[in-house]
C-alpha cells in the first residue's frame, strides 16, 4: 500500500504540470493574432465616397506587402461595363488600378482580390460615385467641326499617354492553396501530442511500480 501511495504522488505532480502546460499552450495559441493574413487598411477613393468625376486610378493599401500572383482589381460602372484599364500595379502594400480615359458619371464598384506573402487570398469590394463624366483626349477633341482657337491651349496636351492593355491575365486560381493551418495551431497540436506521450509513459511506469511484489 505504501509503495502505491508513493508512486501516485509523483504521478499527480506530473499530471498537474502537463495540465498547466496544455492550458498555457492553448492560451498562447488563441492569444496570438492571425498576423499572417493581409488586412485592407484603406482605399482611395474611400468606400461610398462621392466625387465630382471618376478618378484616373484607384488604390488599395494593406497592412503588409502583396504579391502579384493572383492579385487583381476590376472596376465596373452601374451598367456593369468594365472600366478598369490593364493590370494592377503593386508597390509593396499598395495596389493601384488604372481606369479607362472615358469614365461616365454614376456609381462605380471596385471588386478586388489580393494575395498576401504567405499565399493566403482575401477579397472584397467598395463603391464610389461620380457626379460628372470624365472624357479622354479623343472625347474632348470631338464635338465641333470648327478649328480650335489658337489663343486657347488644350490642357490635355501635356497629358500622360496610356496604352490600354487588353485581356488581363487571370491568375486567381494559382493562390487558392494558401489558407492552411496557422503556426499557432501547429504549436498547440505538438504540445498536446508530447503531453500525451509523457502521460502514457508515466501511467505505464506507475502501474508497473504499483503491482505487489510476490
């Protein structure tokens, strides 16, 4: 009887230590924020912002660098006409998407998809409204058959030439496999496995030492 009592005391201590370690691992794992995934910090224009005219480009700012593979921004009008021009330009955490030259008045919807450095994709959308249309150089020059007044300078003469890029590559499917188990979850699983192995070993030793000697 004395031997069995002595063997259960260290066993209870080991169980208490294992329980405390498991609780601490769970608390650390759930207390760690999921910083591996990107978060949208802001957009330009802001969501539901009302503008005098549609801008030449929109930008999205994230909390970490964004990868080009699988990242895209599509801008449409209220008539579901695509007015985004070319591929999105990525500069660290900032994603910029240009618009076509002729931009009508009305509501715009920006649908975006971004892939963080760990390959995890996130997506969303925001809207803005333009009170007036914005025409490009060709649209501004059309309208009258009269020759332009030589005393008037066209403010668009110094405009930046933008060559439209057709058929933007759709790489969205390449990054779908990035949303795996987080590192904190693997830590918890490893601690629990080690605790289970130690517990089985201690229980086996306690049972063998508790057997009466003949």
